[in-house]
């Protein structure tokens, strides 16, 4: 909980127990509760979880102003019970649906942030993306790209998403409802636009040849879903690039409008073609980096790919020089179906969720762990690990988005803090090509060689 959470809850608690404090203390508590609530709305932003608390503050303000009191003991006890239940409910909601705060531990550099818009005049929207989105096939290919870069300038946490034209938390709910035919309330994740990240815009990049790391998300993922890991990598001296694969991404906020992903893999004629076009997105992005004001080393480019992004990372590195590939639950079955095997030519670090390591997948084809064990060639380039007590989305920040995801299929029972710490260790060790050591949550796949 942050300062406003604690302050508002404490002041409201004093109002509830007003009969045990003096009128003067009650009045001070009421003033402070009102001021804190207003300050919270203007400095942090509106959060629906506070509505019961705002209601209680208004209730006590009206009661004090009009000297209102209940006439019977029964009504007093009933109102006290309702107020108590309202307060406890609000406390639990605020606790279990917190505003995400993405902090950096052991940072070597501060992290700067920039978003760029890439338009490819030589490339129209590929059919593979048009099939799964509201894209116009006759338009030029557009990409939105986040860049995190190391800087020696000081930073403080800011909110990158608060002023977005649409709320990405609501868009997540829309996608989940549409894809899995459920009916979650659209406001449930509306507080995600209030997320804090320890980055700043307009910082001066460090003056040295910076290695590059590209993040490619999975099916209907988002360039912001792994921000917690990406800013950590940037803080260690890397320029990190996260791109939305427009049309495949859950949503992309282009200047011309919002592009939505409209469904599951069943909407695609050929998933391999999606991955191939994703790899071209990576190429277009890398080509554009030369136009930016960063001193980077394009001879030292590494790729991190989650799920479908793992397939695109592999395909990109088949035709381009890569220093390292980090594959988080890579979705390689479509690659096997198209090419017959996974032939590695780059140092590749595989990390699977425990679900996928144990062979779980909601399909009848071979499992991804079988792909790793039986269809991966040149195993000298591979190191394989799995994340204990995890599911497919423990490689993105769902744990910080909502504690409730701990009880869904989206993630395993591993705590968000443990999954993030393990992912950070895995990513940096792989990028540095250092010896990977097993930890409490990171385990070696025994037949990796």
C-alpha cells in the first residue's frame, strides 16, 4: 500500500470510531480525510476501489454538518454494521487490487524512456495480422515502440499510462471477455493507468556503446507487459526496445486510432506466418534504431521472446546476427510444423513455466517441452531451465497487476516478487553469458545437453 492508501484508511477509521475521540480530533480527522482524498485524486488519479471510502467520508461530512443522528439503538447498530462491512470491503479491495509500482533494485544506471512511432512506406499491413485484427490491409505497416535506456541523470517514479486515450486495463478485460467468453466487469483493471515506474523522459543517455535488447511479446500480449523486467535490464547498461506487433498486440494506440487483436490463434490461417511477420517487425525496428540519438552497438543485439514472440525471435536470429536469445515459454510448435525442427545458431537460453515443463498445453499436438527435447538441434547452443510453481504468464507482470491473478489460470502460485527476481537474474545472466546457477525457483532441465 502507498501513502494515500494508508492515510485515507487511517483517517476514515478514526471517523468510524468517532465516539471514542473528542469532537475536535474528529473534526481534524474529517478535514484531513477530505484533503487527502482530493490530493489522491489529483496527484495519483481516480481509482474505483476508493469509492466506498469516499462514500464514508461524505457520509460523516454530512453527519457533522447537519448534526444528524439515528434515533433508535437498532438503527445505530445496523448503520455501524453496514459502515464496518463497507470499510473492511474497501480495505480488502485496495489491498488485493493495488496500483502497480515497478521499482528497480540494485540499479547501476537510471532509466530513461521514449516512445517512437515507426511507419514503413515500403510495407503494407501483412495478411497474417489483418486476419486477427481490425487493421486495413491497404494501409502501411505502423509500429509503436518503447525504448528504455541507461542514463546517469536522477529519476523518480512516474506514471506512463495515466493520460492514455484509452485505459489499457479495461482493454485487457475486453480481450479476456471476448477470447474466453467470460463477463468480467470492465472497470476491474481500470486502475492500471495509474501504474508507477522508476523511469523518466528526456534523460541524457550514457556516452558509450550500448548493447541492444529487443523484447517481442506473445499472442495478444503487449510491449508494456514485461516492463518490470525491461527497466531492470536497462538499468544495467542496455538499450531495451519493446515493440507492439500491431494487430497481434492486445491493442496498439496509433495516432490514427486504436488497433485491437480480435481473437485467438483459431482466427489465423497460419500461425507461422504471424511469427514470420513478427520477425520482420523486429528487423524494421532494428533498422530504425540508427535514426535515433543513442550511441548503440548494433553488432551486439539480443532478443527476448515470450510465447509466440519466442518463435519470432528464433526466426529473426536465423537470418540476422544475434548475441543471445532468451526464450520464455517459446511457442515453437508452428515452427516445427513448418520447418521440421529448431536448428540453433545462437546462444539460446530457454526458460519454461512449470506448466509447460510438465507438458501442459490446451491442444492435441506435441507439447513445447517435447519440442525442446526432441526437435531442437545443436543443443550445444542451448541451456534449459524452468520456473517452479509457475504458469505461462509468470513471465509478464500479471502478478503486479492484480493479486487475484494468483488464483487464476493466468499464473501459478509463485509470488510475483519471486518470479520477477528470478526472471531478472535469468535475463541478466543470459545476456552476460555467465554461468547460470540453480536457485530456489530456477531449476535446470536435466536432459538439456
